[in-house]
């Protein structure tokens, strides 16, 4: 089962913004989070967060979410709120007959599943990532988000000790898939 935890933060950010919550302390964050009911829907091999039975759409990739998601994600209260939900995805995968779980996110190998069988840290130069996002029609403040995410006190963006670092800056998608597939096969054979 595949899980994109970045979408968890984006979806939660959007719902908090819609509720009038700002990423500053004392802005109603606790009551905003308490009003959210998290769920999971599975389509094919993709697990998607739902909030109050709402399935995320393209709005989670909007400019306002792009501008705010790292500020919300830096809040220890939000990270703590999503921690158990993220870890529950392993049980959901098992309960739905999947023989494994692939999670992507900025703290999966360091905080969520630090003992995972395989922890990969994929990296690409910010310019290359911006170029790739632009091809997808997404304008994003990659360097700004990276700086916020790598300097936050709770679960900073970093390559965890013992994880495999893979620089994808000069690789195309098929080359990345080949390298990752080989690493997965190697891990499964152990």
C-alpha cells in the first residue's frame, strides 16, 4: 500500500485554514484539530486521508496551502496529532491484505518508522525539483519550504542515520524507479 504523508499535512492545513486557524500559537489550533475526524480511503494500492469524510482534491496543492503547509507542519501539536494516524497506516495495510507499506514523507524514516526494513532518503537539487513541479503545473516555494522543514525543532527534514541516501538530481523517473526497485528487492531478500 502506498501512502503520501505530505498529503496528510496539506489536507490538514487546508481544513485548518478553512476553519480560520493560523499557524501561530493561540490561534485556535487545539480546537481546530479536535474538530477533525481522520479516516482512510483506499483506491487500488493508494491510501488517502479523509477529514470529516472529505476526500482531498486539487485544493491541497493550491498556492495558499503551498505557502502555509510548512508553517503548520512545524507545529509540534500538529505533528503529534498526526503521529498515531500515520503509524496506523501499517495496520490498515495489513487489514486490507497488502504485503507491505511504502510511505513517503519528510520524517518517515526518522520519526514515524525509524525501524523500517528499508529507509530511503531521496534528494534532488531545489532547482531540479522546482523544474519537475513546474512540469506538473505546480508552482511551489521549494527552497523556502525546505529551509522551514529542515530547521524546525520537531521532526526536522534530514537523512536519518542508517538510511540510504539517493540523489535523483541527474536521474530521470525510470532511473529512479530502477534504483529504488533494486534496493527494495535487496531488502526483501534479506
